[in-house]
């Protein structure tokens, strides 16, 4: 229904998506017939629990990786360059929002020390 209303590029891609959906359905039906329900795979059974600080560091790394490509448009930029540019942009943002970056940084330092210990 939505596809017919648009009349744009979505119409051109619809057969591809339709075919892909049929293939995925066939594949899932095939798996259901051959899988023993007593030994179904659970993705999170053997996953090692990670430390919350490692998760926090990974979140920051993902944000900086996005910033490196989206803002700097330099996929090979050094970590120091990305961090300094990001902190500079953060200062500009705090100025626009009338926030005291130094006070926020002191609170962040206290939170970091609590989480580190």
C-alpha cells in the first residue's frame, strides 16, 4: 500500500526486498524443521560478562569513531587529533548552551574516580 502511494525510487527496490523476504522466510522455515528444540542455540549463554568500565570505554570509542568520520571526515586521523577537536567542539557547544564546562569536568572527574575504584 505504501509503495504504490510513493511512486518513487521505493517502487524500483520493492521487488528486491520482496524476493529477499521470501528467501529469508524459506531459510527460517528450513532451520525450524531441522533444529532439535531440546538443544536450541541461545546467543547469550557463553558470553563473558564485561566490566562496566570496559563498556563505558567502548561507548566513548564508538562515539569518537563516529565523530572522526562524520565531523572531521578524516578516517585515518590520530586519536589525539580526534580528542582535541572533539573537546574544542564541546567547549563551543557549552558556550552556546551557557554551561560551565570546567564545573562539568570536575563532576565528571569525581564520577570517573568512583567508577574506577
